[in-house]
C-alpha cells in the first residue's frame, strides 16, 4: 500500500528526477526494514524497493547512467520472482527502444533469458502463459519502433555455408 501511494505521488510530480525518486523509495525502505523481523523479509523488501526504483527510472531516466544505476541495483539484489525478472527485462528493452537504441542488445538478452526461464514452467501454469504473452507484446512494440533482436551467433555462419553450397 505504501509503495503504491509513493509511486502515484512521484509520477504525479512531473519534476521529480530519478535521484529524487530513489531517495524517496530508499527512505520508505528504511522505514520498512525497521519493521522486518527476519533476514528473508529484509532481503525481500530491498528487492521490491529496487524494482520500484527501476520502474520509476523506466519512466523518468533520460540518460543511460540514470537507468543503469537502477538496473544494477536490481541485478545485485536479484529478482524476487520470475515475474519481476520478466518485468525488468521488458522495461529495459522498452527503455532502450525509446531512449538509447545502442543499449537494445542488453534488453534483448534479458528478455531472452526471462523467456527461457518462463518456458521451463509447466505449460498449464498461468504465470507462464501471461508472462510469455507480455513478452510477445513488448517484442511487437519494440519491433514497430525498428529494433529487431540481434541475430544468433551461429546464424551468419549457417547463412554463408548455405550460400556457398548453392
């Protein structure tokens, strides 16, 4: 509940920078950590805060260094669940498509990793179905902006062998 209130307040404040948002989320984290009783709870709170900062950076970061700082925090703390991993991957790919296409390769790699992990879940798992659909949607939006996934490493060799066999 507190995360939601803070997120709404920060997004309504159009002048709030990524640094200001991070400070606000970290202040909330400090409050929540005082109430946590176990190490698992503390770790989970830190991970959730890191993901909220990344989501805020997705909207407000104008340069790579601002976004990268939030992304590195998430990577250092790891993801609380596979859904959060997928969410971070999709946000990174979309951020790169909108602001810095040179970083798209990282976004594509993160999306492929999340997709591979999701495909290991049972076929009937609703998380698998929803998350794979979300990834497909993001891929379509990014492709419409002109960013295609990088070719697999062996694709160039296979193509040239096929061409020389003709």
